[in-house]
C-alpha cells in the first residue's frame, strides 16, 4: 500500500514523465531512503548566512526598532510599523541586485486591486508536512524554530537579488494530505490536528512570517477544507494553497488517479476568502493554485482575483532547469491570471536554480516555494 510518505514523494512527476513513470520513480526514491533535502537546505543557508539582513515588521505592534538577534551569523533587526500589514519583510542593507531581474511581476494584462502582500513583496515558502521528511522541508526539521532560521536566510537571498521587492518568509504547511485509504469519512484525506497547525501558526506569528495552509482535497471540495480551516484563515497572517492534482472523483484514488480542479471551484474559493476578509475586517488574502501539468486546472478563464484576494498560478514539479522553465512558460505565462509562482526542490531538482536565475523568469515569480 502506498502511504502518505510515498504519496508525498510521488506528487511531483518529472516534467517529461507520465504519471505511471513518476509513481515508479518516487517509489524507488522512497525505497532508497531519498526524498529529503535538509543537507541541501543547510548548504543553501550557509551560503546566505554572511548576508546582513534586516527584518522590517509591518505588523500590528507599536513603533520602534528591536534587535532580534542573529541567525546563522546573519544579524536580524525587527522594525515594527503599520498595523495594516501583519507580516515582516527581510531586507538586506545596501544590497545591489546581483543580476537584472525583470521588474514585471504581474502577468500581461493583469492588475492588483488589493492591498495584499504580493503588491509590493514576494513570498518565499518552505513547503511540507511536519509528520514526514518525505513531504518537504518542514518534515526535515524537528525544531520549527530551526526551520524558521533557515527560511529567513533563504528569504534574504531573494531580497538581496531583488531589493525593490523585499521577500516575506512563509511557512507552507500541508494541512490535509491525500492518502490511499478512504479513512473514516471516506474523503481519502489525513488532516493535521488543530494543535499541530497551531504550533506553526505561533511560530509564523512570532517571527512576522505568513502561514500558507495547503490542502490536497481527495474527494472533498475546496469549500469543505476552507470550512475546516476557517478558524485559522480568520487570522490576518494565514493564507490558502490548493494542491489540485489530488482532487479526484468517486471511484478514483489520489496518487493513483491524476485529479484536477475546475476553475469554477477555485473561483468559489476566491469569493469565499473575499467574504471572509470583509466579514472579519482582516488583511487581504493570497490564494496559491499548484499545478504541475496542463489540464489539471480547467476553465482557468473564470478565475478572477478580487479587491481582497490575490491569485497565484504556481508551476510545480521537479527535474532539469530547462523543463522547469518551459513548464512555467506554459502554465503561467501562456495562461495568465494574475501572479506566477515557482516550485524548487532542494534534492530532486537537477542543478537547483539560484534566486537570480529564478527571477529571470517572465513574469518574475511573486511566490517561490522550496520543498
């Protein structure tokens, strides 16, 4: 039986693979004990640890400047500012762009009517489930605070590469994980307990980070998962991501059958989040839609951002740089909604792209996730 860890490894087929080949490849990785990335993450962090970084907090605290200490040799300073933006940005004093990243972040023809975090900033996320190292970076750190230190350092690398758009550290937590067995409720989902989500919510809030709750759906709808996560989504620093390929039909099994989500359902999620923002009087939301293949998200033309919700189409999947860049062009640039996102894998990618290389994509990704 393929368990949650194997599903996590199998969820991103190589760009030129069929689903069957990807599942076989992932099974080999699992049996060989691969699928981690902490070593690569640590190496990446050490390379950025000499950068002097400043964390500019735009949270709801009072004014003033607080020295927050050092992280891996990086001096961190917390500058508290306006209440309308409940997050911090990592800035690098006197940083000069190491390349010439495109200034265009919105896709062609799009506009942002919100006051969301992507309007002036970039999200750099650490993706995963704390129960399994096979499912991303979060599972590789027993101590969430140690994970947060690494995430801040990775975030600083993007702020250094593009000082005009300082990046926000973001925890991308898989709140509901697709599984092979239907479970007691028949949804084919295993959920984190609220106490587990709360642990990462507190780490995010204490560090001025955002929390991006990721859902994999199974036989449930996005609306179902929003309702379960509503107590967290009511918080101003918590946002939503959808792993679309694990949304299956009755008679199908996630991780065996390739699923998908219709744009109508995604737009319903946009409207629900918009209503949530208005009812609760909280900061605007980000909705990230993961996709690793054409056709997984259908009817994209009906997906429309609102004055309270920013929408990101995220190109997913591991492999070689050329295939990953081509996939971004197909799934984001050629099918524009509003913003683009790009997934990187510390271990599975062939020659991990640098922040400078990632920012050469057009449009430059507003969200960059690391698994």
